[in-house]
């Protein structure tokens, strides 16, 4: 399908890149990315993916915009207070780029529905803020053979890694199991600098874009950490051995996603409502 003159102008800075070009931009326009969490991480990821022309973006969250969100969740504004986050996010994304189709899910994501939810998408972004959600997303993506970007932020620190089926360790290979309930402070308890969400969420968008256009090196087999106070990035090589992993190993024992219980952060990038509230 030929691009319109307006699209050629809109994406001109992409098109002149030899790594992207018209071919790569068309891949973006035909791609489908799902973002789970419209909070600190999901907000910048959603805005940059919309701006980049990813043709179909799904966004999942059940919370409403709260005043405490606005310090880091830049997709929402003061005028959006009390509005469903997915609605606010969609309005911002389509204002940035009406080319993009945005599907919103104001719903509870759990072991019973996540596989169906992610199945139609090419790449998944984990923008949640709690360990049960992260293990749920990992296990579902491994089982459904879906690539995804994991990230986490707290205080002045962030980390991310990318899983591609058959090409490296998954999140569970590295972190094994969720920590005991209340063993790790939430971001409400520990705090988080707002710009950290922008830094790490934007890197997640970059991973999705590189995967879609098939260029560059992904964080597959690597954990990238960022300490903002030291202005220091570290790229840590992860173990190549995955055969004993209970979900992606040679003899998996986890064949379905698991719902774990844990108190979640009031940021609620990973707190969802019921499936009845899908929008």
C-alpha cells in the first residue's frame, strides 16, 4: 500500500534514515503493539509509538487519572483528572497522530484472559508496577511466543530487558519467582523521580520500534540498568542457559499464566478493574 503525501511528510525524518526508509515505515504502520499499563512507563512509550506511526496500539489500564499521577504520567493532564486513564491516553495519542488506531481495554488482566488479550499483537510492553503483573505478562508472552519489553523503576533507578522467543532468557529465567508480599517497597512508599519514567518508558518504545523494523541490537540476553544520580548506564549480560526455566526451558512446568497476590503501588500502572469495564 502506497503512503500518502501527508504520511511521507509526517514520517520524513524516519524515511531518510537508511535503517528505516519507506519499507521500515510501512512495517511500523502495519504493526500492532500492546501496552499494559497507562502509567509512568506506558505513558511515554504510548506517545512515542503513536508519533512513530505504529498502526495499531492497544492500551490496558482500569484506573482513573489522579493528581499524584501527573508528576510522571505525561500522557495525562490536569484537565483529565477523574477520567479513565485509557480514555485520556487514547485522546493524547490520536491528537499526536490520527493515523494510529488505538484500542483501549479498561479491564482486569489476569491468568484467565491475558493470553487472549496479547494474542493479536506483535509486541508487548510491560508498563506495570508490581511483581505479580510482571510474572503474569512474562509467562503469557513465553507461552504465546510473543516478544516483550520488561521495565521497572523506583527512586532514581530503572532497568529493562527484552524477551524474544527462542533468542534469550525470559524474565523468570533471571528473577525466578515474585518476592514475598511486602518484601519490596512500592513506589508510593519509596518514591520515584518523574523523569525516570520518561527515560525508561522511551527506551521500551525504542525496543519495540527496533523489533518491528528488524534493525539494531535488542536487549535480548541483557539487562540494562540506569542510575540517574550517577548518570550511569550498565549493560549486564544475562545467563544464556535457559533449559531449566520452568516456563521457557526444555521441560516447562508452568504451562499457564499464574495469578500471584501482592499489594500494588498506588501509581496503579498495573492495577486493573474488571473485564466488564472493557472500553
